[in-house]
């Protein structure tokens, strides 16, 4: 992703060429540290990598059975790659003030598949675990998603509320455990 961005790739390139990179990453399920795969009382978002210039971040989302997000936006481009389990994503469109967001496209993601979100595609959705087991997806966003001021939307009135998601982990894991310390 760093090379893609340094070559001047914009959102469209990140969504197409980045999707191929993410598809290769989620094709195997033997690399994610256990500390970034732990389910909790609500879904968890673990930071795996953040570009030093915050041009992109890579996170794991861990979903326990029955867990789901509120209806929310991203305000940056994003890619979602399914690593384990299965997830359902339901697109929403906002209507006039005081009216409920209207559901649209509903996608089911299976292991190895990649989907895109963003203002050029669809940016407002809700996601839920589609299995009775833990489900894990790997997301790449066009910014430090844990620090982006975004919005959740009331399912009855459509009213927006600002939030910053943050991360479940307190330190960045060393995914290159075989490398000697400097």
C-alpha cells in the first residue's frame, strides 16, 4: 500500500490494486497474532499497522456470535477482507431529517473475499457476524481509522452522532516475531 500511494495512486487505485493485495493477505489464515484475534463483549478493532503519515491503516475486526455495528460511515476509502467466518454488510441511504435510514444492498463476505467501502461506492452501512462462531475480517482504510471522526446513525430518526472508534489493543504487535531485536 505504501508503494501504491507513493506512486500517486488515488482512491480508485487503492480500491482496485489494494483489493488484490488484501485478497492475497486473507488467502491464508496463519499469520494473525492471537492477541489481535480475541473476541470481547462487543466487536473489537485491533490496529495491525498504521502508515507513519496516516495515509492508510490495517486493522483486524473480531466479531463474537451475534455482534454487530451500529449504522455508521467511514469518511475514507476502505477495503474489507474476510479472514475467518462470515459477515453480513447492509448498505444504508439517509433520507430526510427525522426519517429512518433505508437499507439497500446486503452483501455476505466469505473467507478470501474482499469488498470495498467509500464515498465513491457506499459509505454508510452496518456489519454483523453471520456465523455462530468468532468471525475475523481484515480492513485497510485510507487513514488512521481509529482516529477518524465519523458518524453513527440512529436507526429510527437517522440522526447522526459523532464518534472516534479507537482500537482494542494498547500496543502494536510485532508480526515479524522471527526478526532479532535491534
